[in-house]
């Protein structure tokens, strides 16, 4: 799966959780850039991404994520 395909997939997840169909995710975005990206929504998002892409994201990996770009890279690595 290419990075752009992953971005489309996770944007769908973020959009549903945040109830924002017009959401555009940029690599540099972090939880501080999106008002609704709190710890509870983060867990919901990660769980949905894991199910959607059939991957497992470890807690230690979550802690290291600082941005959407980091998340995309992590997913790329897990899918390759």
C-alpha cells in the first residue's frame, strides 16, 4: 500500500471520529493542531486503524508518534 493510499485510509478514520467529512491530514499535523485529537479519540483512532489495515501498533510505538507523518511512516513500515 502506497503512502497516499494509507493517508486516504487514515483520513477516513480521523474524519469519522472527529465527525468532519472535510478533514485534510497533513504530515506535520499533531494532536495540538486538531482540537478533537485528545487521548480518548487517539485510542479510538488507533484501534480503528489497526482493524482497518490489519496491523498491530504497540504502546511504545504510539508514545513515539509526534505527527501524522510519523504515523504514516509507521504504517508504511508495518505493511511492507
